[in-house]
C-alpha cells in the first residue's frame, strides 16, 4: 500500500515535470509548424533651379497576377514573370493626367552624356534649334510618365528612339524572369531570388555590388529576429538594398517589425566602405565623396539618371544647394517595410525614391551652354505604398496571430500546471517518506 502510494506520487511528479518541459518546448516547435506620384515644376532663376512640389497623382500598380509560373522540383524553385501595368486613380489625385508641368527636357539634357564628342554635339544642336527645343518644356503628366514623341529626336535622319518618358516603356511589358526558392528543402531560403533574367549578377556594378541579394521584398524567410538585416532586390533601380530593424508596430491588430532603409544605403564609400563599388565615376561624385545619390545610368542606356531619397534626404548639402524648394522630411520621405516576424510576410510598405537627371553644361549645345555648373535636377519622386486590407488582416489574425497567441497560452498553462503538479507530488512524497521512517 505504502509502495503503491509512493509510486503514484513519484509518477505524478514525473508527469508534472514532463508537462512543464513540454510547455517549454511547445512554442519553438509550434513556430516551426507555421511555416508615384509627386511632381515638381522647375524653372531656372540665376544660378539656382527652383522647384515646386505638385501632387499627388496616384496610379494603381502591381495589380496584375504573375505569369508563366513554373515549378522546378529538382532545384526547389519557382519561376515567373511580373507583368507591368498602371491605372490612374482620379479619386486619389489632385488633378488629371492632362495636367501640364514645366519640366526638364529629358532628351536635350541627355545629349552631353550620350554624345560627348563636340563635333557630334554641333550636329545634334542643329536639330535642337530647328525643333525650337530648350532646356525646359511643358508636358502633360501622361506624356512625362508614359512617353511622348520628342520633336528634336524626330528630326534626326538616322534611326534613334524618338519616344521619351520617365517610365517608357512600361505598359505591356513584364519584369523578369524571376526564379526564386520555394523553401521546400530549406525553409531559410524561401522567397530568396536564385536568378533574375537567367543570371545571378546584373552586369552593371563591379564586385559584390552586382549581386542579386535577398527577395523581391514581398516576403522574407520566416522567423525574423530584430537583429536580422533584410536584403531585397529592386529591378527598377538596378541593385540590391537592405533594411534594418527600426521599431515594433501594431498593424490592424497584427504585431509587425518595421525595417527601414538606412541612410548608409546611399552613403559615400568614406561613410560606408561597403558602397565603394557603387561609385563608378570620380568627377561628378568628387572622387566618391558625395553621398545620397546613386548613378544608375549604366542600366538606363547611358542616360544621366540618378536615384535618391525624396527631396535629397540624407544627401550631400552641395547636391541640394543649387535647387530651391526642397524640404526633406524623415517621416514623409523614408522607405520602410512592415514585416510579420513569424511568417516573414510584408504586410505594409512604403517605397519612396526620387528620380533625378544630371544636367551638364554643353558648350556646343545652345540650350545648355549658359549653364555654369552641373545640376542634379529632380524630375519626380515616387511614393509606392501598399498595406494589407481589413478583410485579409482579419483572416491573418484568425489563421496566424490568433493561433500563435493560443499556442503561447497553452505553453504557459502547461508550464504552470506541470510545475504545480511536480511541486505538490514531490512534497507529498517526501512527507510520506518521513512518516514511514518515523
């Protein structure tokens, strides 16, 4: 009888201990089971360029489903094309696509870069004069973004592209092919890009800067910690970027981590030595000492296109100094991703970038010969945003967040009940042993 009682007490203590231990491991095991828009009017005044922000003008993009989706069971990858399209949203815009702006003449500004020979510039200048083209022009929003027939290019007697636009060509095109890992063999590789257009490198930058790193930003490998650096590739600006943890955010009842694009991403090699291979010329960058802008001309057919944060946020003062009307603001002009840490899904994001054109004096170009210095002229800045809808957020809470919280509750209950059982049975066992000895 005494032995049966003692054995029962010991068994109860063991069961309690096992419940507590199981409660302690339940959470990590459970984790593994859940596997554009703002425009600028510009005008020259003395040695400075004045800009005036106008907008927003809003388009709905990334609404088309992926195409040509194919699975490769041997490499555990998925390949797809991302069709491009943009639908104007009048209700979210301050005007129409026919609103007119005084903007930089994109074709004229590109001439000194595309044709550095003085002789060729003299020839080209004949057509610029004949078409009455100047450094600035008036264009509608639709023309500026999606393309227009340039009058001076149309006069050139040999074959050159005559349609000019900030995003031309865009409609009826596709981005890719992307080939990404599905994570079937290794969950830590899910959504990571294996190749882009059949290559692992871009052929635009020297050394490791040319690598295609991370995902496309829509999702990341699961179980994200605050110390992780999120890498993602952006095809429209021809390089990979990274984001670092900034804050914990509650998004429609879903706890998310906000990762921000740091200022070091656009820093000079003096500030961030890892950026040395993004500096591909020494003159404009003043021997790679300027910061805050990125020359992407190599992936734009040699055109003088530079990317920065809006209003030259975090850029060298000498870049913004010749331009009046800028008001950089961290809250309005920074880029961030709100990522749910368990699944790795990006539930909200804001991609904010400014498109600039480098305008150089051209002694043989009548429209440019009056310039005394180089100008980094802002053309427009983009505020590409997205957030999970209310219906999807509720479903996410029910299917993911709610179950994680329930798992945590079960864990605490098991630990608590197990600890109480273990303590109670051990005390009872010791008391019975003491009584037996007496």
